[in-house]
C-alpha cells in the first residue's frame, strides 16, 4: 500500500500522526508529523493508515 502526504496514520507507539512531504525521497520511509509538531521518520510498514468516517 502506498502512503502519500496527507494520510493520517497510527504509529507503533500508539500516537497519531500525518504523513508530510519529505525534503528528499527515502526508500520505504515516510516523514510523519505528530500532534506536538515534531517530525520523525518511520518505516512504511510501521505506519497504519487510519481513515475517519465522515
């Protein structure tokens, strides 16, 4: 599954975050911004996409 910028995800530590555009392409890794504003790199396999029903 492809995770694109703007996708809300659940991280392995239980926190929620949003995938943001990365300054460079990293194979099998995505840059995620968590609620506190901190950005961290995570493996695509560690991020579980979450979808809210509207």
